[in-house]
C-alpha cells in the first residue's frame, strides 16, 4: 500500500512511509546520509526491501513489518495520496461541514441547498470505477453540543401517570426524566390503547412499554384475587432473539425486589427439557422468544387465558416472512381490544408493537386480528433518518485489502480499549474475522445464529460486562440489544438493506451513552455502492432514508424471483 508524496514546506517531522525512489539502494542511503546530521541518521532495518523493476528501486514496508522505518522530511511538504487514517478525529471536523469528502469540492455545508431539476453531486458517484479506491466521505450532522430531540427531557415521570413506587425504582437506577418516546408512549399505554411505538434505535423504547405494563399488572393483581394461577401470565413480551429476551428480563427484574412482581424469561435451546420436566410457578410477566413460547403454549405447559397485554418487541423483525406465520397463529389465541380501549374492553387483550422501523405489512399480517386503522401510532421525527449524533464514515476499498484495513483499525481500537462491534453478513465470515483478530493479538468474541446454544449462551454478556471489548457478530446482534458501552461500529461487510444499516448504527450513540459514537463502513461491491449513494443523497437533502422495509425475507424472495424472470426472459430472446 504505497503512499506517494511531494515536498512543499519547512517544518520537520517523522512519518512512517513507503515510497518510490528512482535510484539504487546505495544512492538512496548516501543521499539520506548527506541530508541529515550524524545524530539523526536512521538505522537500516531488515524490514526495508529493494525490489528491482527495470531501473526503478522500490522501498516497500508492509503490515507484517515489526520495525517501522522513520524518514525525517518536511512536515508541511507532504501531500499524501493514499489511504487516510480510518479514525477521523470528530473534534477536528469543521462544524459547518455536514459531509466531509476526500475531494473537498464535494463537501456539503450546513443548510446547503441544491437547485431543482439538477443532479446532486455525490462523493460516491464514481465509486464503481477502480480508480476510486481509498476515496471516502464522512457524515457528521451535528457537533458535540447537539442533543437529539428524542433524548431531551421534555417532562418528568410524574406527568406520564406512573406510580410513585415505580418512579422511585427508576431513581435508584439513575433514570430521572423520560425520553421523548417514553413521555409520549407511557400515557397511551396506561389508557389501554393498542399502540405502535416507532422510534430510532437507542432512545428508550423498552422502558416506554415495560413501565406502564408493570403498573397495570400490579393494579390488576390488587383488584382481582385469583389463587393458583401457575404458568398463567398477565402480560407477554415476545422477541425474535434470545439475547434480547435476556436483556429485557434484566430491566424487568429491577422491579421484582420491591414490588410483588414475578418475571420469567423463556428462550429456545432447552425447550424439550421444559416440556418433559415442566416447572409450575406464578408468572406475572413472561419475556420469551416466539418459537419457544409457541411450543410451550401448544403443549399446555403455559396458559394464555389471563393474558391482558401482548408486546411484539422488534415488531418489524417479527413480521418478517420468516416469522409472520408463526406470530399470526400465536396471536389468534387472543381477543384484542378494539377502538381506543375503554371500560367495555377491560377483559380484552391490549396489543403493543415496538420497532425502530415502521412495519410495512401491518395490514397484511394483523388485518384479521385487530383494526389496524385504530392503532394509536406514536413515532419520533428521526424515524428512518440518519442518526445525526453519530459520525459515519464510508471508505471505498477492495476486497483483497479489507482484512489488512480491518486489522489496522481494530489494533488501534483495541489498544485504546474502545468497545467495538464488527458486523458481518454471514456466520462463516463472522467466525473467520474472530479467528483472524485473535491470531493477530486482538482479543475478540463472536456471536451468530448458527452457534450451538451452549457456546452462544453468555457471549453477548461478556461484551456487555466489559470482559472483552471487541464483538464480531451478524445482524443477530443488531436488533434491540442495549449496547450502551459501544463507541465504534465497523461494518466489515456492508448490509444489503437500509433497515439493517439503521439497526447496526443504532448500537452506538444510545440513550445516556454520550454522543461520541462512530461508524466505519467498508464499501466494495456495486450493490453496496448503490446503497451508499441512497444514504449520501438522504444526508445531503436532509430526508429520511428510502425503502426502509424490515421484511428482509420478502425482499430477498422478490429479488430471487425477479432475477429468475430476467434469466428466463434473456434465454427466450
């Protein structure tokens, strides 16, 4: 990875370089010796290699070299034409520049507008050309003083209608004021309305539904005295993944010590044991993955007759074609409320949908279960938008150079103890990247859906508790997990869909975690470039991201069928 430079000023500094000289090795050394005082003459190392190509001698230093070669040159006389450092200092950016490009003519200033009917210049437009390698642009919409609207304290918890015992427990957890989605969502849920909570990632949606449900469970238990309700919960929280179920269970357990509340977490991996050797106990709130809960309900281990609240957390994922048939069948067990709640619906079930993207197939999936038109939809203004407080860098690179580029950045983050999540699209790539980093002295763990239950269990906990600072995962680690300590996201393999990109970026810059999160994206293929162009265009026009559809399976099926039709059409022509 050779860096070419030219001389232009007079301040001296030391730079690690790989350069091309049109002279032989002896001439290079003699010229360097004559230009320096004796005390500053660098020692020759074995890491410098001379490769002959006609009359050209190249001094090359690769990533495997251990001893850097330092050549004193004039500091301001360097115009680097190679790969910029992947870690761009957020504070060094011009606060008036929203999109900073390697080619400064393409920078986008704050409040900059483009003429109608004219093509908007994009830094990523020419990235399909091989010469665009090492080009980049950075999206950094707001500076360090900016606080997103969804993070601002609009009200206090007393005004939302929560009871004082719940508020006191929140204070113990150092949660004093509600976020925007909490201030808007809690009153609607307390009124018994079927509600959709749609807000950007990391803004406190879990507590927005968990707090009012706990309050209503306690109120129901105080009014209705029913004994021996073993394995008969009053509320369900249904999630797509095990790690998310465990995480929500931790939040719910905040309230079990001081309040008469029983919480149970059910995940897959040991369902057969639960069926053959069931445990019967009082459960007020069950948090479960849809597969495990459906099996245990079908076999009669758990009864749904007293359920008054059902939550679909990460609803866009649960309504994916890979889940929706199972979800639809399970929800058909309940009689949900109609209209805006009320006294006539006291014995009916309340449905809550929670998502970071607006589900696109509500009517298709839930049309036969609830009146979708009467669903109370609460969403924030940054839904489907680029996270304004998270710096996002897009780097055009080649497939062959991605491993070495990843290693350089990972080493820097590892040495600075920066909590980092590296995303891959495939489980095999996830395993390889983890081994690759560990073999190079970087402690990392992996997480994906193809891991054995015994191995997968507790992997995310190690990262969350700070036992390891680098987690390599697939999109299973991008849905709903409270990665509050994460400061850097690396998309080693760029996601195929906008919805996945939104979820991945949401693992940093979360509520109460500061606004110093960063995202680094490596872009290679034409499909990735087209997706990046849509993101850059949305950033330049300050519009929402296009085609945000959480039903990934449906999109994949459409593309496969479309490709097959094109092949058949081409073969017949």
